[in-house]
C-alpha cells in the first residue's frame, strides 16, 4: 500500500523558514518526478514545485527564488525548503508522486 506522508508544517512569522518533508512507503519514488502543491482556504490547489527523476527542478513564479525542492531516493523522501515566507504562502501543502498524494501539512505564515 502506498503512503506519502508530509511533515514539517507549522506556524512561522513572515520572513521565516520551514522545511517540509514527504516520506514515501510502498512506492519507489526514484522512478517518478515528485511535486509539491498547496491549497489555500477558498482557493484551488496549485502547483508549487517539481523535481524530476534526474534532479532537475521547476518552480511556480510565486515561489521561485525562495523555495527549494530536493529529493533523497535512498531515504524515499522529498523535501521543500521554504525561505522568506510570506502570509500568502499560508496553505495546506501536499506531496505528489504519480497518482499518489499525501494528506497534507498545514503551513501558516503570520505575525
């Protein structure tokens, strides 16, 4: 059974940083591009970043230069380092790989 489990969310002040983790089980993420998405209250889920199986990364314009996606295939994990956080980054963040999604982790940016 496949599980993607996000962790690392929380409450942070504007300008702060968080590192999200996504742990995969029952799923060899080494064979898949992996992505992070987010959904703010009252809004549709939006793409944040993707890392390819070769390690190349792409980002939405709203986070480029502030967020960094990475992967550790040996640990079956994907990460999202988020710096210079803004209130508009507040959302539930989801890990995605192939047809699989995690349950999400809440990130709140507020003073």
